[in-house]
C-alpha cells in the first residue's frame, strides 16, 4: 500500500519539477511553457506547498542552466505521503524549444527523471510536448500533452494541461491552469510578482477534483546571469 501511495504522490508532483524562466510559467505551476532560459543564464527555484490531496508540506529546490540549445536542471524534493511518511526525490530534467513563429508560437519537449531515495530508489519519469502561443504581448497560452511512468512498475498515465498567463504590468502576472495527471484532475490559480529584475515571488491556491479541498503554495525564483 505504501508503494502505491508513493507512486501516486510522486507522479502528481512530477510536473512541477521543470525549471523555467522567471518571467514565464514554471515554479510550482504544473502546466509547463515552451520557454527556456536565455543563453548565459542559470536559475534556482524554491517553493513550499500544502498539497490539496495529502496532509503535510512539500519542499522543492531546483537549479538549472541554459547549456547550448537546451535547458538542463537538477531537482530535489521532499513530498508528504499518506500516513505521515515522506518521499525524497532527486533527478535530472531537460527541455528543448524551437520557435516556428517568432514571438507568436513556440513548441518543444520536456523530460524529467526522478528517484524516490527513501523508498528503494525506484525511478519514475515524465515526458511531454509543450507549446506556448502569444495572442498578444501580455497574454500567453500554454499547452502540455504527454505521460507519466510510475516508478518500478512502468505503468503509464496520461498528462494533459492548459494554462493561461496574463501580465497586468511589468511587475504582476496572473496565472490559471487545468491539468490531468495520474488520473486526477487539478486546477490552480495564482500570481507572480517580480520583486526585482532577477527575483520573483509566486503565490497560488489549487484544488484536486476528487478531494474537493484546496492546497496552497509559495515560491521564489532567482535568475543568475553567468
């Protein structure tokens, strides 16, 4: 039973392990965008969250850098499980993006690998296509389509998500998303506040449909020019 619980929680949070640019979707938001860090830039994302479907606090730290045409990162997470247990995740991630229509449409692929170091080191993975469309300079629409593979068993479940991001001004953006992963529908709304040109603050509230309760998250994203 512990194994099944561990698998469901690990994969439910796999989508937030992707490291992204501070002025786009990313951080603890689960729907990824088709944006990578600028050349010569690195970033560190940290967040704490109270999930909507299990008691306890999830913690994440994820450094990443632009390396040639791709973005490479390493993620470390402490996730709560049912019964008071925790999972300790660590693993790499990679994202590649192209722009078939400059400043209007970007597409790409993302892949995440994570091992639960506290439960036998079983590996799980997530892979999906990403797309971002800019209807205007202040509005972005993000779409994801892919799958999660459970640690150990390799059981596959679909991952589909749609997110909208609107910049009210240079300081504040509003984000909303809808996602299905590990057979569970979730929704999230939140805001990103640019505290400086290199530091942003994320705040959000989320809801898991099959639980009917809310979760909360706060995160900091720090851009690090090399």
